[in-house]
């Protein structure tokens, strides 16, 4: 099993001097993901926080081959790179013993929403790629608009709370299950607070032949509006309240990787975050109740899926 | 540093200078607080290294040695996540000299 | 050995693809270019090509796959038309900005609304500022020849710019023509080996491709991009000549038909030029001094050469198979009118929009235009600078 001490001695593929917000969850996700393979790696990055904040020309935070082309097409772009790899291998223009891994990366905007079609197409075609979504629940790069990953009741700039609205009215899209429905060999949900879970899943994804998908919850102090030192605490709470279950689906078989000994009430996750502050007004009590019920339903459903 | 003319740029918007953002010192973002490393309390769990978003934990010869203030933005995650009995990273006030000599 | 084959436009493109065997073909089927994609898929299934064939879920992804594949370090092509090209629009600019020598065959078709599957140039004209080189074909033979040359032009180290080759939807894409299909090995040799420039597969280099520019670099990168297409004319010319030497059919920026002593001139691109030639022959037999100028390369626009060819005439009609609503004339017209501006002596010039949505243009329509030109040449006056051909008014 990997030890942090050893991982720390590996060369960073994403380096210091990036412009991501203080307390941002993205870099620590990729600190683990990029260590999960030692093969040469090519990354296609969708437009978003990670892309913008790491490549402001003439600086780059990437110490690995990296390409960005647009917002909605990271999966198609990396699929193209992989297709060329297959072709040139067949034609003998890439040495037989040279192994390259292919990684598509996007936020929830570039993955759940505008990039969903390209991702669906790429995994359906069976490209040998890994796709990692860092889900920070909003279009954070453009100032916190709602996405289909934004939780129910959250106030986002395009689903603001107001006297006539309790914030976002819709439940979040379950993207991981959508990927599972593509019958890909490996799909999983993880979170940066459990580094072994994240590291192991990324490793499995890289070792999977064919498409693998990893959905990682990414805390965001700027858009979730909490004290920026509390990111890992919030990630832990998301798992303990079962708002963000850690599970994986290998060839159709569900496995829940973390079951809290005592499931905490969702309030504990919601309370520290400014985007949910309005839910604690008296008139929004039914919203909180509905929130808890939905989380409970989803969790039970997941446990059932595991037991099949 | 004078910037390149268009003729001097690599064709196709490519940056060939991998990882050169280390020249951006994000430590200048700190305002008012900074982590302080207390070596004798450290149990070498590497959580601070793991959870630091800004690659600001100094690791040498397989040991955590302190904070790299060139990059530390003072977010405080390292201190919160430090699991040692007596915290080996604590947040302290930091006076920053502003241009013109005033302090904040 | 060169052989004569009866093929339609789509088949000629597919045939060239088989001969060139690009490393990756990524394309989404759309009328009227579908058969190109189908035929390539079948070639792959039958082992006649060894490159990878990717059939993405949309044209946007098709061009994105092309961009990933070309960046990776190999030869790439696609085919599309109309709405498909429109859906690629965002990625066309990015392909050009990243200086990727992707080649696209476009079976030119109108744009919705109303939806219509037939031929006009609205699709590629809409992409005229995307940074792609644009070459148009009069028939199947030209489509085949242009497509082969496109790789040489796109991949030239001074150019490194994507190229699209237009063939009129249905009129060329679906019409049979007896064409000269060149020897496989000779075509392969003409196109040559692909030379990657900054390929992603050079993973030791750890490049960052497609980073974000702020106000301090965007302008310089754009200017650098413009240089690629500005460098294209001598390359297009040299490749056209070499093609002539190798295969016996030489190409330039445009074709002049009976222009030597022409007093009036019709400018028209692509398949309609063939019909126009018939009209010119008839008019010439009636003693009219009229000629045709058929632009082949629309981007980069050979403004000086075209102006030189037209400056001595007494009246010019530019026929556009697309419209540019609200503009001072359709795309080809504005280019040519602007090109003539620097000349003290220049002919009066008029614009006709024709053939939208596949509407026919016949010999008699060209003859009508010729008659109007004759009047303009006589009086030196343009009464109406814009007209529509074969439109119910």
C-alpha cells in the first residue's frame, strides 16, 4: 500500500505557483490522481478553474503533457489523442514498449453539463481513457452560477435565494450513475479527504483497459462560502452525512467504500456553508426536511444496489 | 523582462517551459495570518503536505521540514488537519509590510 | 498506374483517403457528405486503410477528436457539411489557432432555417474568418486533386494551417464523373510522410498546449497565427505546379476561361463554373467578348492576382452562392470589389446571388447576366449592384 511519505518524494506533475484560490480543493485532488500512474501521461483539460488558473501564458503549472481546446470537449479531445496513439502504434511510429496514459479532466460545468455529450460519446466508443471530474457544485470559474451538480437549496448566482425562492429548486444530477449506465468497466466516486480511497481509485482507473470515470467532490471556499481552512472537514462531513457517498462500480458491481458508523444529519454539512444560510430561516424548514429525506433515499438505494 | 514579439512565440500557442509557474510566488497573497511549524510536535504523518493546495510544505530527505512561505497563501488547512497531539502547525498573526511602509 | 474511374464526388474523396491513409479520420455523417464517412468506415472494416476511424457522437466532437489527434502528432482528416460545419464552428477557430494541419472535405450545403439539404456555399462562407484555408472544386476531378494537394499545403512547415476543400453538395458530391484516379504509390509519394511539429507524443517535452492568454499575449499569438495563412500563397502555387508535373493537371489560385480579350467577365466558383463555360462558349460563338474567372482558392484570398486579371475588363459580375445579410454584397463580391479599389482604372462591378438551397443555375441565366454586363460596359453605369438569379419575384 502506498505511503504518503513515498508519494511526497515523487515529482509533482502539477506544481506550485498556480493561481487557484486559497484553500481550493482542486490541487490536492490532482496531487493524488497524477501520482496514481508513473507512465507518461497526456491530459486534456476542459475550460474551467483548473485550466485557467494553471496556464496563464507565459506561465504554466503543468509538469506533464497537457492540452486544452475548449469547454465542452475534454473527453473528445483526449479521445482523439488516444485514437492517434492506437493508430501510430499499429503503424509502428510509436515504439511498442512506450506506454502512455490518457486523462480527461473537467469541472462539473465541463462534465455534468456542457461536456456531458462528448463524455458520453467518448466512453461509449470505448476509448482507453480516464476521465476525472472535480465537482465543486458550481460554475466556479465564472463566479458561481448553478450547475446540474449544484445541490438542492443552494444559492448560486443563477439560482439565487430571494423572498420568492429558496435557492436552487432542483435535485442534483447523479452523474456517476449516468456513467455507470454506459456499462463502462470502471466508475467511482471519491473525495480528497480520504487520500487512499482517491489514490487507489485513480490507480484502478489508470489500470483499467477501456474508459474509466472518477467523480471527485471538490470543496470550494469561494462558492460554498465557508472558512477556507475547513475544506477537508467539509469533505469528511459530506461522506459522513452520506451526501457524497464513496463508492465504485466495477463491471457493473457496486461497492460502497465508506459507511459512516453513525450517519450524521445533513444539517452538519449545510450549516458551515454560506450558500445554504438561507435554508435555516424558519420558512425554509420544509426544504431542509426534504433535503434530508432525499439524501436518505439515495443512500438506501445505493446500499440496495451494493447488495445485488 | 521584456515580452516576446509575435515572431518570437512558438507557433500554435504552446508553452514549452514546463512547470515555470514556480516563479509565481503565491505567498504574496497571505494577509494577516501564516502557519508556523513546530518541529518537535511533528509526527511526520504528511497530512499537511497532502492537503496543502499550494504545494507549500517543505519536504526534505523524506521528512516534513516546515512551510515554504514563497507559496503559502495562509489558508490554514494544514493547521486544521494536523493530527498530532500538540499541533505541529499553528496559525499565527503575520504583519505584512505594504508598499509605503505601512503594515496590515 | 493512373486509371479512369466513374465516381461521384464523395467517392473521389474517399478514394483519395484510401490512398493517403491518414492516421486518424474522425467524422460524423451528414447529408450530403455521408457517403465519404461511410466509405471510409468500410475501408477500415475491410483493412484497406490502417489509420484509426473514429465516429463521434457529433460534428463538434468530430472536430475535437481531430484536434486531439492532430496535436498528438499525426495526419488527420474529416468530412462534413452544412449544419455539421456550423456545429464545428467553435472548434474550427481552435484548430487554426493551434496551427493544426487538419484537412476537411466539405460537401457544400445550405444552412437552416429553413432546413434544406441541397448545395450552396453558406456553410463554408460562414467559416471564412475561422483561419482555415479554403479551396473550392468545380467537379469530381478537381475535388480529388484539391483534396490530395490540401495535405501538402496544410502540413507545409511555413503554413501549418488547416485546409478545407469544398465540393458542391449533390451537384458534385452525388454526381458521377469519369475521373483520373492516380496510382496509389504515386499519390502516397506526392503527399509524403507526415512531419509532426511539437507532437504531444513527445511526452518528455511536457508541453502545455492551448493555454490561456490575457491581454498581454493574445494579440501576439493571433498575429503569429495569421502569418501561417499569409505564408500559404507560394506554397499553394508550388504544390499546384508540382501536382501538374506529377499528374498532368496543374492548379493555380483561379482559372481563367476565354479571358484573353474579354471585355466583360463573370466570376463564379465551383460547379456553376462548368455551366458558365458552356454559356461563355455560346456567347463567344455569337461574337461576345466575355470570359470567366473561377476562383479556386478563397482563403487566403488572391486579391492582387484577381484584381490584375479583372482590371482591364469593362464590367464584372460576381456570382455568389451564399448571402451575407446586411452586408455590402455577398462574400466573394466584397472581396473582389475591395481588391479592385487600389486601381485607378477599374471596371464597374455587380453582384448576383444564385443557387441558394440548391436552386439551379442554367446557361440561360448566365446569358442574362452577360446581357446586363454588356449594357454596363456600354454605359459604364451600374444601376443595381445586387441581383438574384432564378428567384421568383
